[in-house]
């Protein structure tokens, strides 16, 4: 979609006339009309003002939503094996998002390395087995079907102290794996 048409669509979605948008940006109605008809091109500063008036940003405006992937399959997953555990990223390149979902499979009698305090929050859902969660010096036992949620401002660690494999859906916000 052309720049002018995209601005026109955004303006109409916000229920604004060309004149109302122009007033918000200290531009003329004629300039907005020329812009929407691709008869002129805005400077970066002017485009920034227009996007701000429309409640948008450069990144949102130029994101190609037609190519934005929404559904992911096993073919998209990325697996990393480490000593005693496997991490499976469910969303490729999730580190650019606000959340990072992975599945962690922990072998019997194995612990992941302690995660040091950091910004953000952690969520987990035990898919199989039993998990020992250590956070800030306290231990919590989570069984299949249990979930946990905490701020990551204290040291934390996942362990499997059983004879069977443990599998956990783990979501970090912001991403940190």
C-alpha cells in the first residue's frame, strides 16, 4: 500500500477529516490532501508528527502486517540441547517481542543454571513431571498442571529432582533466553 493511502486509511479509522488532522499537525488541509494522493512526500519530521497525531509510530507504520506470521508449527521451532535439558523456542526471533515462550525439558536429577536477578517477569506451566522451583532461597514444588508466576528480581532456578523427565512451558517477559 502506498504511503498516502495508508495515512488516509489511518485518518479515517480515527474518524478525522483532513482538516482535523492538519490542525493537529500544524499543516494545511491541502498538504494532507496532496500527501494522501501521493502528490507530495513528507519529511521525516512531518511524517513523525502525522503518525503521532494518529496514535502510531514509525515501527508500527512501516511494519508489513501482510507478512507478519501469526501461527507457528513444529517446523518453525528452534531446539537447543544443553547438558541435562533441552530448550525449544516456540516463536522464532521471539527476542524482538515482549514475551518469549519456550518449552524446557529437564532430564531426571538435573538442574538448570541459576538465573540471576533481572528485569521482568516469568511464567511457567508444568506439562509433564514434577518441577522444583527455587526463588530467593525458597523452594516450591510444581506438579503437572500447576503454573507459577513471579518477578525475576531474585535469583531463580528450575530443577527436576525425580526419576522421570519434566517438561515446562516457560514464558519470559522481556525475553532473556
